[in-house]
């Protein structure tokens, strides 16, 4: 059996089915909607079933640009709807399965269409997944590649969508069924591309700017001077002795350490509901927003919880990496409460979302004082007055560049890890 069984004959005419025409038109209309690819794919499968196509199982996969995930796999089953699998960046079991799949074979050989009958004298079960489908009762299998652009083929997955369609009907797919599926492939690809690229833009902006700032960019707030005042509990942490660490370690090991340190600190902020605004060298600037005064105590409690989690995370890291480091790593943390201005600064053609205002300056000065008091966590009067615990007063402090004295407090021992 040829790879593209009767492809030129089967696809030489359009389907006469009015229902398939309606599905094709519906697909194109979805490019203007806010739907996601999983919703689009599920609705497409349901509409094809309603049009009489005997689909038992369908799959759509595509590569994505995301800090954690390399590709998305959407599997629709007649009795279960759509399930989503995210293939992690790096080698995973999904990758191993993919290398032994029809998709990988088609990508490597640039075959746009493949059919395999799974039962009878014409059955060819030359990929492990096909034997699995056969064992589950499937009788026929089709797969398509829809590349995005002339240079879409890569070593493994194409830049585009890959789909497969299986049936358990005894006679398999008819020529009309295959013509119908072929008719919708490019339309499904066009609409999926629109949705995929929109999601990639969201992912990229969220990764580099944060979800909140990324959404502001997507909403059109990209002019210099666009911004807003935010009331928040403010977190500013900084890695101690980073210069020494950079000298002691290779650049690769220092970068690894820095990323793990950020996981310990910025990761704790995110896990406790905070928002990381910026990484400034080896420092983390984050907020726990206060939308009304009723949220002030909860925001400060979340910031303290994140601080305690960060200390625990760093402690575990130090115990694990005793052989890598001559001395354990440590960090200082300043906690404050107030208003900050978050918005666009720079030149018209090169902007950055940044944080400005007295409170942002003050929290950095409070953190810097942790070295003088030999403490890892210090907080301002504005912050501690929100929490009903006995903070340790350390007196009013004057800071360079700050016009007022600030009462500074230490976190009580019983609230440390």
C-alpha cells in the first residue's frame, strides 16, 4: 500500500455534503472569535460526527513557545471529549512515543497524508500506536500534516498542526469521509494558526513581563507614559554576596545557582498569590496587590508566608548543594506597603514596564539595611501595622535619597522557620 493511498483520486473533487460546507464556513468564522484551540477542536469533532463522519478518536498537536512546554496534544474521543497533554520542554515520554509515531515518519519524509487500514487483508500495523488502536477496536486511521509556511519542517515536529482521525466502523472510512476530512484540514490549520500565535504572544508576554503587564500590552497600553498607581504589599529581595559567588563559580554554575535562587524566592511569591514585577540583577521586586483596604491584612500575610517559604526553600537548597558552595547562600528581604507607579518608561521605540515611586525606592533601602542588622527580613511600620503579631522594633532609620525616617521592624523568632 502506498503512503498516500489514492490521494489524488480521492481528493480530486470537493464533497457535495452541505453539512461539510457549513463546517468549513464555521471554521473560518472562528478565526475572528476568542475561542481556544481545544474548544475549536472539540466543536469541530462534534460537528463532523453530526455530519455523519464515523470518528471514534481524533488528535491535534502543534508546537508552542512556552517556558515549560514544547508542544500541545489534544485528544478527542467519542465518549470522553477533549483531553489536553502538555509536552514538557526537554526529553519526555511523549517525545519517545512521538519518535515511533506516524507523525514523526511523515515529518521526516514530508508526506502530507497517510492512511492505514487496521483490520482485514490490507491491514498494516507498522507503528506501535496503530497496534494499540487495533486492539481497542479501531478499523481505519488517517493522518494529515498542515505546515505553516515554506520552511515549516523541522527535525521532529513541523511548525504547523498535525491531525489524526480514527474510526471503529467495520468498513472503515469511505472515500467521501476522506474527502470531507481533507476539505477541512487547511481551514482547521488556518484558524488554529491564528489561535496558536495569539496564545504564543500571551505566553511570551507573560513570561517576560508577567501576566498582568503582558495583558496590558495586549490591551494596547504600549505608549510611553501609560501606567497606573498600584496599592500593594511590596517585596524586595536580594541575593547576598553575589559578587563572591560569581567569582567562585563558573558562569554556567552561577547562572544555574541564580535560577534556582529565583525559584526559591520569586517562586514563593507566585505560590502565595503575589506578582513578580521585575528581576533586577539578582534582586526580585514583587507585589501583593491591595484592591481595597479589606485586602490589606491578607496581602501582608501572604507576603510574610512567601518570605517564610523562601527561607525554607533556600535552606533546602543549601543542604542539597553543600559540595557546590563554599558557604551557604543567603538573601535579604524588605517588606513595605504603599503605592507604586507601574507603567511604560523609555524612548518611544524601546519601552519597558517598570516600577517607580517613593515606595519602590524605600523598600530597596529597607532590604539593604538587613546586612547592618544581620537579619534576613525587615519590614516598615506601614507593613507591620497590618499584622497582629509582636514585631521587633528596631527604631527609626534614615536612608539616603529618602526624605523621611522610616520605622523598621524585624520578624519575630516564632514566625521564622
